[in-house]
């Protein structure tokens, strides 16, 4: 298992997504248990956003992390593009911190590109860093053009991560974005890493074959594949504690060159540039 260096910290490569969590009172306890189970089994990164359930997911996370030492966690939240201005970022950030019941984020992401000039967003992010409210900032859903432009801007090189959709069925970034990020030592946060349980993937014979070899399930192989380069943190979402344990344990599976070649024979590396897969 290889930890990933993100914003100067070595963190466990499987984190916990929170999309669609915290919305319903009757699943709240089960979701809290899922998050705590992940943390108890080694996960550190929790990924959330002001957008998720309009703050519900952040509220859930705030409750779930109460028994844990803050410095052991790596909390990530995201600001909506419409709120990514110098005036609005401080307001959004304070609201996120309040919901998460913490006084800082480890990483604050711009959720996707929007109308606010990115230069202004960077300035506001750097200001939040100076105030100690965030340790680092990054972006999400940035393609090659967005990222290339960002990295050339003043302070653009402080960008600490790019979070994009990445799984075996959506591996277009392996052609150009992932190499660009590697060249710039920019870690990838892989969202939808199990492709939301898409049976096109989970029923695939090649994945079933490889999973048998490791006495694992297909979800674990999908996750092990997504973090294979040591520069990726996968953030699968699950409200089921048993699934979460399996997901976290996937960090122990090191796929061999032979496994990867087998998988590539069915899911080949892209040979042309593809638009970023979204949502
Ligand atoms: N930056 C962005 O724009 C963006 C966009 C989308 C998502 N995200 C982030 O990325 C996270 C993950 O993406 P996602 O939630 O869209 O998709 P995902 O993690 O690929 O899939 C989540 C689904 O997979 C199931 N699942 C997870 N592990 C499983 C396992 N071991 N066995 C069986 N089923 C399993 C979950 O059901 P169970 O609850 O039954 O396990 C859930 O329905 C999100 O939660 C969010 O934090 C970011």
C-alpha cells in the first residue's frame, strides 16, 4: 500500500465520498457508521462539498468526525463556481467550516470552472490559506486546457490537486491529463472510482478473474486499479459499512504488470484525446 503525497501530507490512498449522504433522517445513523468504519480502518480523506444536499453532507461529516482527532483526518470540501469570488469564498468557506464543526479544511476545491475569473479565485484561496482556514486549495473537473492555463498563472502552481471522474470505464485522462498532472506532481482525486456500481464493469469476466486471484471482489479491483500509480486518491462513496471495509482494504492489493496487461486488453489505454468524463 502506497500513501499519496497531497499538499505535503502522506495520506491513505482510499478516501470516503459523501455525495447523496446526509439527506435522510432514517439513513443518518447508518451513514455516520459507514464514515466512522472507514476512518477506523485507515481512511483519512473525506470528500464533501457545499453543494451536496445543500450542506447536508457536510453536516453529516461534521457529526461523524466528532470522536476523531482532527489532525488524523484530511478534510476536503468544494466551493460552487458561482461562489468562487473574493466576496463569496469567505462566506461559503465559513459556512462549510461551521457545518463540518472544524476551524480548517485540509483542501478546498473549486468544484468546476465557472464565470468568476480563475485569477480571482486563486487570490481568495490564497487569502484563506493565510488566515489558516484552509491548508491548501485545488480544483475539480479541470481538463488539460483549464489546468495548463491555471498552472501558468501567478500562484497557480499552489494548486494541490485536481479531482476528476476516473475509473476503468472512464480512463480518457490516461491519454493527456494524467501525464500532465504527473509531470507537475499534482495528485489526482478519482471520483466515481467504482463507476457507481455500473454492471458493465462489475460483471466483466476479466475483472472477475483478477478478483479471484486476490480473493477480492470486483469493486476492490476497480479501486486497486485506480490508485495503481501512487499519485491517486480514490474516493468511493458507500453508506454500507461492509462495503466501506472492503473498499479501504483494496489499498492492500498491488496489481501486477500481468494483471494490468490483462485488464488493458479489455479496457485499453486511450490513444486519442477524449473530453473529460463528467458527473
Ligand atoms: N468533483 C465532482 O464533481 C464530483 C462528482 C461526483 C462525485 N464526487 C465525489 O466522489 C465520490 C464518489 O463518487 P460517486 O459517489 O459518484 O460514485 P462511486 O463512488 O463510484 O459509487 C458510489 C456507489 O457505489 C456503491 N458502492 C461503493 N462501494 C461499493 C462496494 N464495495 N460494493 C458494492 N457497492 C459499492 C455505493 O452503494 P452502497 O452505499 O450500497 O455501498 C454507491 O451507490 C462522491 O461521493 C463525491 O464525494 C465528486
